[in-house]
């Protein structure tokens, strides 16, 4: 191909690409700064570090909302740590290839979903990352560290940390934790990993997110949505009909209302205006509007599109800065550890179910 360069010279052959440092100088500067920071002080997750450990509980929101590079850096570290045992490597690779074939042209996030999407990093939302599972992994790593963020990897097989199932069991667990905190004056700083899905994996309704229980009894609902918004954009959204509060900051009662909405959307028999409003309220995506933009309206909804399974687990209780934690320990009464507490709640839940039979 013949082309003419900016100075008027005629060239034969393929047009040469301008170097990236000329096309995206600011982006290159940011990447160089990240590399220098990693070299100078080490990666935020290296050597067992937990990024949230030096930050006060009330400051996490602003830190996550303002740092455009942190989550991608954390997710890339997790992706690099995916190293199954030798006997599992071939099976792991095979399953990864099968998933890539299944998703075909979709920007595949890896078997465990840690990998953010690629694309034009001149677009800030793409640079921040929008894949929901990657954001869930990165947020978990921020609050709990890499070991916890990786403990549900498919490569672990028998050693994988199990999920809990159902909105009811999650509601009961949160309620028990909150009531315990109300009595003692000390609320557990729980980091929850949650997922909701349907039988048809490519239907476009499944989602992954975090809920963070704060020491003041409030909650953070942290999420992104692939090709729609990053965590930072989500955190900038305001609930105009509720005192202009951030959508991702919830009281206990507001969280329970969200769980009721989850129950409702998991029992639909068609994509109605109410279903669309509930999905928008929960995950900040207008599916009807999306279908109109893509020329696929009205939405063709099937029973296999119904969000019919909900998973959750308590990843960890996140740390406070040392001096804050020491002060809290002197004030609080003894309480059960998370594993024992989960067992007791699940047994109670099972007992209730058996009585109804």
C-alpha cells in the first residue's frame, strides 16, 4: 500500500504505526510510574501484603474511588499466581481451552475470572477495568490479601474453598452478624464474595460483586459491569431519591431491601418493566435500553435466562491499622470465629428447614 506521511513524503508498503509513547503519552507516563513504584516499594500484594491493612475503615471508599490503577494491578498479580500442581496443569489448561472455545470471540477472563479485559487503554474505563469477576477478585485481594483471593481457584480442585448458596442463607447470616454487633457494639468487618447466574452462561445476566460490612454497621456494595462501567464509575453514582447518597453505600435496612429485590428478580417468568427496574437497581444496567441500542429489542427471554442460583462466602474479616485494632480489642467482648459462626448459622438454618418438612 502506498501512503503519504505528514511531511508529504510518498512511501511504498504498509503504513508505519506511530510509537505508543507518541500516541498515548499520558498513559505511558502512568505505566512507567507504576513500574517504578513496584520496583521501589514492591507490589501491594507481594510478600503476603494486604493493601487495606494500613488504611482506616472510613477511608477505603475514597481510596478505591480515586485510584485508577490499583485494581488492575491487583488482578494482574493474581493472574500471575495461577500455578496449579504439575498433575493438574494439563487438566487446567484443557478446561481453559474449553472455556475459550465456549466464549469464542468474547474477551476471556481466564478460568477463574481474574483477568481484566484488554482493549484501547486510552479509554479510561477500559484501563480501569470493567469485568465484574476481575473486580471481585481485586477487591477481595485489596481487603484480604492474595492467598484469600486465590482460595477459590479452579486449579485447587479438592482444596478449593466452598461457596454457600441461596439469598436466604446470606440474609440470615448477615442478620445474625448485625444483631451480634448491635449487642456488643462491635460489628464484624466481613468481606463477602457474591455471584448470581443462570443456566445459559452467555445470556448476559450473570454478575459477580462484593459486599463489605463496615465497623459502624453499614455496608459497601462494590461492583463493576463488563463494558458498562468500572468500580470507580459505580462509586461516583448517587441515589438522587435518597438524600443524594452514593449508590454503593448502604445501611443495614437498605441492604435487606436489596436482598428482597434479588429474591424478586430470581423468580421472574419474563422480562417485564419491573424486572428491568430491579436489575437496574441492583446492578446499574438498563437491559431494555441496552437491547434497543444493540437492535435486539424486544428482549427475547427464555427460562434459561432466569437468575436461578446465588453463591456467597465470607472471604475474611479485614484488618484495621494496628493502633486502631489494639484499641478495638480492648473494648470488644469475645466473639466466635467466622468458621464456627458459619457452622452454627447453617445448622440453625437446616434445623428450620427440617421442621417444615
